[in-house]
């Protein structure tokens, strides 16, 4: 589907993404849209048994279920839906000696940007710093990488929360855009104000896939116990699974290839939408399952669900 066709289709769909920010977490209500019906929009990655992305599927190949009940897919697009990416880099002191590989990873990912794709660069240590707001300029993204410098502790949850809000703000306008977080980190949160539960809630509201590139963390292993490191890894596993992303573990200095794997996956994603058969705005968490019809050898991955009451799905006018 071309960009022109996507925009024509999307002219009748108003993106109602909840753009809760840190301020909203302290009592401000997220934006909602009234009138029309809810259209749940999700990005889907399909992979074969070797984890290679599968392209060339059609709308009829997909079965979508909400809380076990099959839904009717009413919107379908391939990877040319524009993509907004938050590149989030852990630059705490434990990353000493790793920044050159991190910069190469970020610059390489930026080279994969195409058409209307945009990226923001976020530096994460005790404080969260947006080095480059969302831009379609590969040059500006690469330039922001040169500003990365390691120091201090790790406010990982704060950084991811801010990144989700940044992508959410960009997606609230009347245009279909996908969103993803690519997080490069070596380990655990140490100084965040945001809790893990608050972070998961924010991720559910925004419907943005989170990919975690987990580095070996040799320095971190000297600072934390095995139990603390295991708990930190589990938290990232949960966050990735909840959002339809995944965790990739660096081995043998293959950071560049891992970032390339993420870019390749996203270039072959599908975007699906459906109007829930259960229209009740009951505030419950709705579970989503996507399967590829007649292909047990293929695995479809998407976000685990959504909160109906948050109105973070799109709005389709009647």
C-alpha cells in the first residue's frame, strides 16, 4: 500500500492515542476523543522457525482474537506505514568502554530510516535528556550519537517512560504512524522515580513495541548481585513481551548486527486494525492474539492487549 493510499484511508480515522506524560501520572487526565467507534490498531511481526521476518502475507492470512473471540480485520497495511522510533541509550557509568559500539548501533539504525520515518535520540543516566527530538534527518540522528558520554547511575524506567510519552505526542495527530522504542542497556534501573508498574501501564496506553538490546554488563556484574541482575532482566523480558517487541542479547560484540536485526524486522511489519465486537467501555484490559491462518510454522507477534477505558486506540467516524 502506497503512502498516498494510506493517507487517503487514514483521512477517516482519527488517531486517538493516549499521550499520558509524567504530569498525567500525577493526576492529569489523558486526552480522549468522542464520537465514532473504536478502532484497535496494532503492528504485527511474523517470523518463521528461524526467526526470520516473513513478508508478502495478505489480510486474509490473519486471524485476530480479543479475549478469545475472533474479530473482523477492517484495516490492513504493510510496512510503508511511517515509523517513529525512540532510540534510548543507557549511558550510565557501567557503560564505560561500550559507547563506540552503541554509537555505531544507533547510526546504523538511523540509516534504515525510509520515507516519512522519524527518530528521536534519548540519553539515559541519572537524568533523561532528549538529545535529538523526532526528525527525519539521518544526519541529525547520527550527530546526536556523538553527544553520548557515560557517567552516573541509571534511571532506566524514567527514560523509557519519557520515550513512550515522546512517541505518543507525535502520534496523536490525524495520521497513521507506528511507534517503537529501541533500548540499548546493560542492566538494571537504580534511581528512577517511575515504578515498573507505572511503566507497564504507560506502555499499554501507548501501544508502542519495545525492543531491548541487552549488553553483557561486565561492569554491572561487579555492582549488583546475581538475584538483582536476574530481576532486572526479567523486568525487560516482561516489558518486551507486553508490547510486542523482544529482547536481543549481545554476544561477542555483535551489537551492530542486533540493531540491524531490529531494523529488518520492522521493515517487514504489518499494521492491522479492527473494531472490537465487545464495544463496552468497561475499563478492562483486553487481551489480543494474532495467528496466521493455516501456517503453524509461522509465529505472529504483537502487543499483548490494551485498556479500553484509556481510548488509546484510534477512532473511526461513522
